[in-house]
C-alpha cells in the first residue's frame, strides 16, 4: 500500500518509515529536512512543512494511509509556534486526507495532554483533559487530538496514539538530554525519588502505530478513539536513570529537591523568562517539575483489546540495546 509518514526525518517517523518499507509498503515522508538513512531505501521525500497546506495536499495524494508524527515538541517556546505546527499543521493534514480520499489517519499524540498536576497511576483513556495545561506543547497536542478524533468518519477512519517517552537507538533528544544534564551536574531528583513513569522503546512505538493501522483496516473497534501505548512495564524514574548513568560510567544523581520547591521554582523561572524575553529555556518549569516528580503511567488494556497491541521488546531488553548503542557511539 501507499503510505505517507509526516515528520519522517524525526526519531519515530524515521523508524516507522524503515519498518513500513521492510513490510513491503510503498513509503514516502514529509519533512523539512531529508533523512540520510532513508536515501537508499527508495523512500520518496516531500520537502516542506505541514503548516503549508499546498505541500500537505501534494504529499497525501494517492495515499492509502497517513501516519502523522510531525510536531513541535518541547516544554518551552512561543504559543504561536506550537499552534502553527501542532494545530494548524494537523488541520492541514486532516483536510488533505479528506480531499484526497485517504481512508486511514494514524495520529501520534502524547500522554502529556492529560497531565493535571496530580499523580497519574495506571489511568486509562477515560481520564478527561485538564481545564488548563502547563505548557503549550501539551495544550496544542490536546487540540490536535480533538481535531483528529472529531474528523473520524466512515470515509476517513482516524485513531490517536499516546506513546510516552520514546527512547532507544537513534534517539537524539530524550536520553542524550538526560546524559548531558547529568554530566553538567544540573540534574536533580524531584520529590522522593520513587515515582513511576511509563516509557516506550522505539520498536514498540513503531509496532503500536502499525497495529493501530491494521486495526483500522480490519474494521476493529478502534476508529475515532485515543489510546495509551507503552512498554507496559512502568519504571521507577530515578533508579532507572541512575542505573543508566552507572552503565555509562557517569556519576549518578544524588541531590534532591522537593516537588513543591521545584514547582515554585519553575513558576518563578517561567515569569522571569517571559518578563525579560530571555532566550533558551528555563532550567525548571511547572510542567518539567510535574514530569520529573509525579507518577505518570498508564493502562494499555484498551489498545491490547481493540487492536491487539503488544510490546515486541521487553523493557529489560530495550534498556540493554539502548546502553549498547550509547556505548558504541563513544567509540
């Protein structure tokens, strides 16, 4: 089948392109930059930004499915930038799918859209959206998910997936950022240090997207719905981080700050950065404090039931592969 991946030069998008190609599909991707790893795979590149309606129309023509992974990520920045990419860009992709009669749209959302300032322990999709989000990323991804689900029809079947903290070989954001902060002694344990979080290995994230697509194709009961997907094995965040650092011979994180202090500090730093229009991003924000100090892990039962999602790589094996990749990069 003909398949388009938006954000195909990104971590998830690139891995998804490779897997779909290996499965025998005719794959193309839309992104601002070309992925060198995809050049030799006969994968077509549409150069452009999803905020450009014309390129969205062109790229979605004659496609049997669109995997919409493109997004502006991060926890700090201008709202108009996040809105342009995450909301207007998603609207462009939806409209292009409708105009070009694409039957299936698989959207990459985020669990952060349900963060409400409380501990989220094994919650499922019945949890509602909060009245207010603590960062523009989660706010605009929430708006985008609502658009995707609202536009589910018999002609365009849509589904929204919420993978949390994607990691593994090829990750150029999450784990490298943790390592960099630890090396610079900028990382602090927030809270009591035993909070559990969900993560998802890159192979499991890719498989979840493909399982969801096949669920739409086979008319399983998943169209028009959102789903949490993960390694299905919550980890204690700080012991996991310190284990990773130890394997890489990097000093472990020992210093702690209370959640209340981190949250207040984040609020103050946000105000300072806004007042003085400072460049870069604050060392702490309210959203970051919540991410580092609260429980946030989720129940994948609905994904297992509705489209047979199953993690194909165990969390233990995923960590082993990740460490090997990081060590190899040092050589």
